[in-house]
C-alpha cells in the first residue's frame, strides 16, 4: 500500500460462510425448503392448546410477524387432532404436527394437510410396527417426517445399552428409525437429536452429520429460561453452524415463543448466515464514558425499529474507541463533553449537542435507508446499530 493511499472505511465485509455447508438432501416443508442449498430456517412451537383454534392461530400470526418460518403444534389428544385441518389451512407458514404416544395422530396429521409430522419414536408405543403404514401414508401425501430423538424420552432399549443418553445413543436411535423408513423406500426425512447439555448435543450432531445425508434440525432441548437458554443455544448452534452442520433451528426457551425467533434470527445474522438487519454496536460503558450510553442505545434502537435495510449504527460513549468504531459503521456517534460527533460512512458530518444526538442519528439513518433502498431496489434486511 502506498504511503498516502486512502484507507477504505465503512461496514466491514462479512464472510459468506465460516465453513462449507454440509451436503444434505433437500426436503420441502410446505413452502419452505430445508436442507441442500436452502437457507437455514428458524422454527418455534406454539404454547397454546392446539384444540383452541383461535388462540393457536393468533399465536402463529404473532410468530409469523416475528420472522418464524415454520411452526410446530402439539397434538396429544383427539381434540387437538381434530383442530389440525383448520390450523394447517389458515396458517400463513407451514405447520408441523408434534406427535407423541399415539401413532394414530400421525395419520390424522397427514390427513389434515400438515406440512410435516414430527414423531418421537422413544415414546410412541409400537411405533416400529407402524412404520410401513406411516411411510405409505406420508409418501402418498408428500408429507416429510421428522424423526425427533430427545434425551429425556430415549428408547428404553438404548438406555439399557448405553446407561444414559450419550451422543452415541441418540445417534443410534435416530439412524435406526430412519433405516426402518428406508426399508419401505421413504427418505423424505429430517432428523434431530436433542439434549439439554450443549456439549452432548454438539457431539451427537457431529456424529449424526458424519453418518447420514439427511437434513438436520438443531435444538438444545429444555434449554431453560431466556438468558440461560439463549447462551446455551448460541454456543451449540454457533459451534455446529460454523462447521456447516444444521439446516433448520429452534431455540427452546422458557419464554414467549416470539423470543425464540428473535434469538434464532440473531444467531444466524451473527454468523453471516442471514442478511443482517438492525445491528447495534455499543460499548458496555465504563468510567471513561461521558454520556449515558445505555439510554442512548435504547433510544436509538427504539427510533430505528422496523427499518428494513441492513444499516449499522454505532453509538459510542467516549473518545478512546468511539471515533474509530463510529467511522467503521454506516452511521455513528462519538460522544463526550456534552456533544456528539456524527459520522456517516467514516466522515464527520456535524457536531451536535448531547440533547440532539438521538434525533440526529434517526434523521441520518432514515436518509441513508432511503438511499440504500433506492440503490439496491428489493434489498431487504434491517439496519444495524452499534453502541459504544
């Protein structure tokens, strides 16, 4: 580089991927492709009684608005099974029926037009004896089957063999059930091997990925309350997705389902597996900060909510890292001494009083969003805000 050659500033480039995507079969879950070269999709599950059609459809609508792409509904009773046709028809996103204990509900879900059926072989009585019938019904209807193995409901035979739900036990269970479907020519399958311990879960999926080419649904089962579950899921998904393993995800939280979607989307955006939307870069604050960084960050985030272009905004609270971080964002502020320097694409465009920082950032973000939308046409995404 020549001594005075200008240095390019602005949004740092994001690698297309951290690793080559694992080669897997592609299946179609309603309108959403899963596996193959399809993007990693985000799922959740309703918490309503499925038999309460109105409440279930309302929650599905809320999930859809949050960015959920596939939704699962529980079907433990006949009343739930009876509700499936209406729910599957009226939902705007594909509906997967979640079946435990009673194999008759698998057939009911297929007949109802559900986009897929999740079965848990470990707790469905005489499931292996019904595979031939299920395979035929699913094949005739074009309905994929998800074989969902959970540590908490592992087949007793495998618990006796391994002593507990080890990665090997989970994988053996899943592949055994898949082989039963394969015997009848059915391979429209997706597999999950969930465990509440991220280390066990990661090892299970690594082993499974090496032994089959089915698309994989990632999940840390019973991950816990919002904070703990978010951390566990981010660690586990990050490890696997960075290795190219995983085709669809569900963040299982003891929290409203829409929160699962927010976390799932953020994980994918952070790994560069989905176009980044509103991104907030902010410092944790310290004794150097000369403004209330937390308040600034919250107000800017609220002001930019809903923006549909990938804009990165930096809100910085001191003169140490502030100017540098603000220069590297699309838009940023470096604050101090009651004032804020406003940066756009690496250049200081103005200095404003602290009381006008938020409104100025929102004005400039709106202007930039308009330029980006006009330049890129159908480009979608949401702005990114960096707070320091």
